[in-house]
């Protein structure tokens, strides 16, 4: 059988896991269920050469460098990283994937980047089972055998019984209330909708053209007018923005007669809330998930997490969620953890930075974090990757003082180059054309002290940038 090309969807915002997940660094880039980010775990799960070819990534343009770096760290080389200029749900992403397929009969596996799968071997077996049906012209989805009456997932009613067998789909069902979910469990024949789909490119293309001709027209236009940017493919913003905003379930799967479902138990969760993460995480004898610098007494069935090394102490609570980052603390009853979306909406309405980004800001060369600021000064911690370099730039309103904490910095001031070693520093007066590079093989850590009348990130005049930024 031919190899399957995975299509990893990484465009989500992940607001349901705030404060760790934020718009500019959502949950797929976080190590939530394991020590690796969820995107990396997904890519590694799909790196089985007997079954899969290298993946195609579809991601938000704002996340492009994070996607590329996380794949590099796990040594996954994608066929391409396609950048969406604006979120348009999964139907538009699937349309781009089928239009990108190397051959009409290419088998594509649509895989969200932000789901947990505990049993990779069972997952691979399920995909192998579905491959025969997909090659024969069916659109195969993978249904998760339910373990309880869950209201946070959509359901699929299938015509048949038994796991790891392809059954015809009778219908897709939206997320039910508790009573209806319980009736599905009692009746049997229902599975959770995993959001994973396997099909031939020409089959899905025909169904999209049949049911969503406008979407296919706009997607094709967005791809035809796409621009190459380093290792990325940037879709045309105007054409892609005109695509209807539809999930593939609504756009095609609820309408097609070609749907099949393979039921499987593989330890799956979409980790759509802190409560769901508690469900899939190892718990202690008191039913607690305790991560980071956490001390508890008389606490049970709770999820308590500190992400930045600060102490979180709790006593006398049960069935609670407590998540602390360096700039926010979130608390709620575990059964109401889905309500975090309401808080995020309020934060956005108030234009709070915490809704969008962390104090650590990721750049293609590494990251920076503001550690202190006041009138006319700002202190940042910079980490520059081995071999990386910042843009050649200057500032009209601020001077900078760099102190190397770890590694070696190569600094260009106007036309003079110098190496700055650990425990040494260098001064950059206002108006100095300068560039910072890491010539070494380990991360470069330095402290940047800015001083001046204006310290905003838009006070940068770039002369040359290897990452194509203006």
C-alpha cells in the first residue's frame, strides 16, 4: 500500500487552557501532557516510515517560527509549512491540503496537533485498518470508544459494532447535553468524534467541489497567489479570508454518503479544558495532579500547577483547578473548567496583554522576556539559538547595554565586530547600527538593559534581516 501523507493542523488558539495557552503561543506548543510540546508529540507519532511520508503542516502565520523550531528540535522535516493569514476553520485547511497533494490518489491523514494519544501502537493499527477503506474511495474518520457520557465532544453514530473495523457513518451529532450523552452511552453504537480523517485527495476534492464550491474556489485562488517565504508558503490573504468559516464536519462529513468510521480505544483526548487534562494525567493517591513547585495539604481530586518556579501552596480544597504562570493565576471548580473561555473573552474586551501573549516572546532567533521595567528603563532576558542572528538594526530613542550570562556573543557596532564572553558586557548608544549573533554551539543567554525616552518594540529600524522581516 502507498504511504499516507499526514496533514498536521496547527491553527488553533487554545484559549480553553489559559493562562498557559494564549493566542500567540497556544496549547499545541506547550508540554501539557508530557515533557514535549503537543505539536512535537503529534509529529513524532506520525513519523513511522512504514506508514507515513513526511508531514504537511498548516499553521497560523503568527506561529510560523515556533512551528519550525519545534519540528527542528525533534528532527522532523516537513514537506512544507503552509501559513494561514487568518483562521478559517478546518474545511479551508482540508481544501488547501487536497490542492497541495502530490497525486490525485495520494492518501491524506488530517491530524489536529493538539490531541493526546496514549497508545501510539493502537493508533497506527487503526490508521492501517482505515487505509484500505480510504484507498477504495471512502472518507474515513476515527471514532473514540466512549468511556463516559462526555458533553464536550461531538459524537458519530455508526452502522455496526466492534473496534478497529470500518463501519458506515449514519450521522454526525453535535455536542450533546448530559442527558443525551448518557442516552448515547446506554444505546451503544456512538463514538466520540476525534477530528482525524483519512481519504484520497481526489475523493475529498470532489466532495468539497460538490458541497462547498465557493470554498474550493477561494482556497484554490489563495494557493495560486501564495508566496514563498524562507521555508514557508504564505497563502494569499484576500482570497483565503474570503473562504467560508466552516469545520470539515459541517462542510462535508454531515452531507457525504462516503463516510466510514473506525472505532478505537487509544487513550485519546482533545485536552479541551483543564478538567480534561486532569482526566488524562497520572494522579497521586489523593486524586491530585501536582506539577511544578507545589505544596498541598488536605487537597483532593485537584489539578495544581506552577509553571515558572514560584511556589503554589493550597490547603483544604477539592475538585479544583489552580494554574499559576509568572503573570496570572487561574482558579475554578474542576467541573466548570470550560468557563475559562468567558474569562478570556473578558480579558480581550479589556485589551489585556495576558489574553494574547506571555511575558516570554518567541522570535525566529530565540526568545526574550521582560523581567523588570519602569520609567525610562526596561530589563530583558534574551536567549539566542546557536548560529542565529538578530536583524541589523538601530534605535532612535533608546540605548542598550548587553551583559553576557552564558555563551559567547558576536556583536557588530557600526562597522566594528567584537566577541563578548561570559560575565562581560558591551554598550550600544542611541543611534548605533548594531547586530547580535550567537557564533557558538550552545544557547546564548544575556541580559539587555534598555534606557531612553521611548522603549517600545516599534522603535526598530531594520537594515537587513535573514528572516525576511521588515
